[in-house]
C-alpha cells in the first residue's frame, strides 16, 4: 500500500493542482499551449532517449516479451475500432478512446518496477517500454491522422510522414540506435538530456489536470468506462495470460503485466491536442484511470506475485 501511495497519489495531486491553477490563476490559453509544446517536443522525448538508451538488452527473453506486449495491444486496438459504430462515437472521440486503451504512464511503472525488482526491474521495464512506446505511438498517430479533427483548410498529410515527424517516435528510435550501437554520448550532452527529461512527468500531468472537467456528460461516462475497462482490466489480463503461457517469470513477467496495467499517460492529451483528438475526453480518461489505478494496480501485481511464487 505504501508503494501505491508513493507512486499514484502524487500524480493525482498534481492533476488536481493543474486543474486548480487553470481555474484560479493561469487562465491564459497561450500559457498552456506553450507548456504543451515544451512537453511534447522537448521534455518527454528526452525522457524516452535516456530510459531506452541506458537499458541492458541482454537480460530479458526478447521473444516472449515482444509477443506478450504487442499481441494484446493490437487486440485491444482492434476492439476499440470495432466498437466505433455500435457506440456511435465521432472520429476525435474514437482517437481518445484508442489512446486511453493502450497508452502507458511509464513514470508510474518505473517506480513500481524498481521497488519490486531493483535494478533488474528497472532495466526490464525500460526494455518493455522500448517495445511498447514506439508501438502505441505508431498506433495513436495513425489513428489520429485518420480520424482526428483537422481544419478543412489543412492539407492532408500522409500517415507515414506523421510518423516520421512525431518527436516521441523519433526519441524512441534514437534511444534504440544509441543502445544497439553502444554509442556513449559526451558527458555534457548526456547531462543536458537528463536534465531536460526531469520536468516531463510534472509538466505532462499539470497539462492533463488543467484540461480536466469536474462534470461528465452521460456520453462521456460510456466512453470513459469502455476505455478504462480495456486499459486497466482487459489489456493487463491478456498480457499476463500470454506471458504465463510463454513461460515468462520474475522481473520479465512483472514488467509485462505492469506496463499494461498502468494508467494512460498524460502525454496522450498533448498528442490529442496536436493532432485533432477529443482533448476534453482524453483528459477525463487520463484522470479517471489514474485515480482508479490506485485500486487496480495492486490487484494486478498481487496476482503476478502469486504466480511468481511470492508470498
């Protein structure tokens, strides 16, 4: 329980702080647009580069890790897309439901991974992030490019170009290149990137909090409920089942379940804002999942611990 309080409650408090600041003091939209730009273009990419580049890729069974993560994420994505007509959602609503069903809050996951398995847990979770982060960003950018609400005057940009230009995907690719080639960055550059990565969690969470609405429409309750059930229940259950079937154990199994069980990342709101998603719905999904994960994360980890032979 102490771990849940340490990892989740601060994020809930920062979400609330963002809501309070937006309504009480920082009411100028230009401020939040600027903060969004910095988070999307600078802080979060820096975090991805540092976490992926420093991961030891030799300590994890890559085959079971890759399949246990990619298959459930693709399955959940297909489920959301298939539900578009039955739920009668608009294109922007669909994009936020897709992001809300598959994106991950890496910060929360890293705290749990370190507490449960130490350095091995951190390395394994970072490797899982190197698989999941590019995958969910490719899916999210593709869905937003296809269904996002773009002005009529805006030229239609091919999906592949959106993917190439996406700073989060660029950061993942750079981190993997640095890792595979074992290229050490000069000390001053590494220190600069590390410093730039530090504000990523706080800024992304404040931005999502600033966009939170304290009241939901009836329509929102259904959309949030579907995305939350898929993200906090269906996705981790599917990943856990496949990981056990493939024989994953220890830190690898924990990281597979953990990375699928964490709530949606605040960066999903920033991406929705940049590419025409439903930002109001996206912020509501993020806030709801973060609060509910206080209860769902311990359950997912308890089940994993039992299978791993824990007490």
